[in-house]
C-alpha cells in the first residue's frame, strides 16, 4: 500500500521541495503541525487519511477542500496507483 510519506513527498514537491525527499518532506510537514496525530511516515495510507491530509494541506496553502463523506472505501488502504490518481486530480484542480 501507499504510505503517508509518499503523499507528503508529492505535496512537498508542489511547494518547492526536492523530488524523492520523502523523509525530509514528512519531517517538514510534521514540524509545521500538518500531520494528523498518530500518523507516522510509514503509516499505510487509507482513503480517509488521504482526504484528511489533502484537506489540511489545502487549508495551509489557501485552497479550500472538503473530504468525501465516509463510505465503504474510507478505511481501505490505497495502492500507489490510487494515490497517483489522487495526486493528479489535485494537481489538475489547482492549475
């Protein structure tokens, strides 16, 4: 499954961070209080956690986002392919 640090790595690049620096990215977001309580770098990413991270990031950079209503996919682990789709959707939305 995809991990929290992989999503934070992508978000880090969007704000000018180095590509591939996922550990540095996670530390940056954690230091800036943008990581949900209890989430570690290698925490498996669920659909619900992904939504939560995007909403928190959006608020920090002035992009109002709303998480999906809880559903049957909320607690399911995301694959890296599914994470890539979500990142692409976010990038398309902010262009």
